């Protein structure tokens, strides 16, 4: 098997137009989509901080340097494994405001108002990021909170160099929305667009971060910042009030645990759907004969797609916020017996049919980012957080300097209505006040012999689950080095719409034709996911980190 894999990897190496590098370190590692943020996190590790400390500092730095997804105006999830092998998670997913209703995006005839649940002020959920980072730090951090937030305050107030990755969106917002919050977001004090190579300062964001630095959780959810958020919402027709902000709390939850051969897999429980789907698919892979299913062969792609189809069907039918859905059959979905039943349904010669008369797949945006952290003592953090769309709702207050999410679009918008295009109306994820919307985020830690072995995650909306799943499989089953596991071809199937999405130029024409002959519909995409991972070599005590080459400004930083 390894011989076949070696030959295959050599054969596909020509598709990479640049060198793909790994970073190795013995004392600590941070891998994120911003080189500046990764370096901030490593600086915290060098000062004696642990993985949680580095994660907090990295997350706040990303809120400055990666505004399309790094955030204090959104929410997310953290998986934390300590040096003793104990695992916990933090749920800081956004919540529906108290004034939200399950028909809030419908017209008088009961039809969905176009873009109302994605591109309006009513699409903003109550942000959770600050609460989640603060809660994790209070329980597991070691350095002072102020010292962890200060680097982000400095980056916002003193500025950092504008890069081409940011400048492209800046030009588009200025051209298309010249008089909007986003039209001026990347401007200097004279109102001119900051050019690549120039220093971009964000004074309002710096003041907001300073309040969070000085007052922690309450610096965002109470006091002057909360007052300004509520005032902005009231003035512009939003739903979030000071009461919504004051009531918001992050939740520490038990992780989901699965096994794959000799490995333990830890991931997020609901309201993330990622952990359930990941473990369900890994259970299916455990039943496969990979001598027969050679990596990236037609049979392999078919089987992986069929596994995805079933996991996403289960996701759509059953999953939502556990605080509103106490009867969710999570244990059954994670069981080896359920995998055996699902495995028995798969025809290895023919594609299944996704039945749109039953359930479906909700929409997830792509404005998400992930980072992975390990420290010298063996603590590890996998953290994914999001705004939903790229730059979220594209709305924000000039007094506060950050962008609000549009996560309300992750709820099922029309009760009882499911379509083959992907809109669903099942009950577990309908809108209710204070409910957390279902998510695809899949921050994951794989352990071996009770120690972190793989720390992984990705942005990508609904594709997150499948890109993380395939990367985990690449490492555990095919023994790929982390940078190869991240870069090799991946596919995506989400049950509805009923199609395989593949990465352009990474699936051979012969394989595509063979899959179509089996009954699959295919479409291409330039890339799937932007993975950030660390693999730990316990024998040599080395952390090996890799940032997805498609991340632009990403970096694996270690020492």
C-alpha cells in the first residue's frame, strides 16, 4: 500500500507550481492563515504561555490581520487537549437574538425574502468569540489576559503592512460599495485606500480591543462597547439588544470521541455537526479494504463520496443546538453498528440517489478560519471561528471598527420546506430565540497513546467536514506527511445538491468519466478548504506544521 502511495504522490507532484514546505519545531508551533498572527502566538509560547494562551493571542491577532474571517464579531469552537491527554471543548457559537422568530425571513405568502437571512442586519447573530476565548483562558490559561490581547491592540492601533491578499477585497468594496462601512473599511485617515506596502491602522478597532483587554468578557458584552452595539442595531433595524449581549455565555462541552484503529479522534459536539459527521465517516472507512480501494482510484472516490452522502443526510435530519434538541441520537450516529448499517447500503458499482423529498443540507458560508497550536508540554488547541460569508454581513459600526457576522443564515429559514437545491426545513435547526445555529466547523485533535498526534481544521463552509475528514484519513490510513495530506486532491459531497465537487486539475479525466458512468454528477472548484495542521512525531519529539498553500498569507510558525 505504501509503495502504491509513494508512486502516486510522485506522479501528482507536477500539479504544484511551487514548493510546499513543512515547518519543524520542538518547543511550540502555531499554524494559521496569517503569518503575523502565527508569529504572535509563538511569541506567547516563548514567553512561557501554554497552548490556550497562544490560541487566545492568535485569535485576537487574526481579528486584526484577517478581517474576512478572524473576528470578534462572530463565533466558533475550540477543542483543547492537555498534556495528560484530557480533552474538553468550548462552544462560542453565535446565538439568535431574543426577538428572533422562525418566520422572520418570510414574506406575507410564506416565501423566503431574497437575501434577508444572509445580507441584512437581521442576519446578525449575537457574537460569541470574546466570551469563548475569555472562558477558555480563565480555566486553562497561564499568562495574564491583558498580555494576550495587547499584541492585537498594538496591531490595530499602530498598524501593520497592507498586503495584496487584503488589497484585492479592499478595491472591490471601494468600487462596489463606495459609501458603505466596507467601502471605507480599508481607508486611511484621509479617506484614501491604503496601498500594499503602506501601514494600515484601525484606531476604532484598537479602542474596542483595549476595552476587551482591560475588562475581559464584560469589556465586550457590557459597558460602552455593548451600548454602542445595541445603539447601532436599534438605529439600523437590527434585533440585538444590550440584554442579548449581557445574557451571552460560552459553554464548555464534553468532546465527541471516536476511534480509528489505534487512534482516538476528538472533535466538536453539536451545535457543530462536524464531529458527528467526521467520526461517522471514519467509522465507515474502518470497514473498507484499502488494498482494493487504492487512493484516488475511481473506486476510492466513489466510496468516499457515498460515505459523505450518508453522513450529510444524517446531519440534516437530526442535528441542531443540543440545548433545544435533547433527543438528538448522537450516540447512535457515532456507533460502529450504525456505520455497519450504512456500509451495507453502499453499492460499490453504482451511485446512490439523494432523496430530496426527505431532508437536505443547509447553507454554510466560507468566511471561516482555522488555526492549530501545540506547546512544549504537549498541550494542543484546535480552533475554528467564523463570520459566515467573506467579511460576514459586511456591516459594522465605525465607532467599533469590527465586522458583524451573518450567521443567522445557518438556520433553516422556511419551516417544513426542503428542496433539492439544498434548502431544508427540518425542526432541529429552525430559528428560536437564544438558539445556536448548526455549524459545519470541525476543529479536531487525533491522539495516539493518549497524546496529541494530529491537530487539524479548515474553513470552507459546508466543505469543512469533508476536507478535514479526508486529511485525517490521509494521515491515519495512508501515513502521509502533514503537508501532503493537506495538499492532495479532495472531493466534497453533501447529500443535497446530489453531486461530487472536486478540485480542478486534481482529478483525472478518466476517473471523472468512470464516476459519471456509475451515476455521479460532478462539478469542479478551484480549491476545497484551507487547512492548518500539526502532526506530532513522538519518537523524535518534533512538531511538524503546515499551512495550506492556498491560504495566501498563512504560516506555520515554530521554535
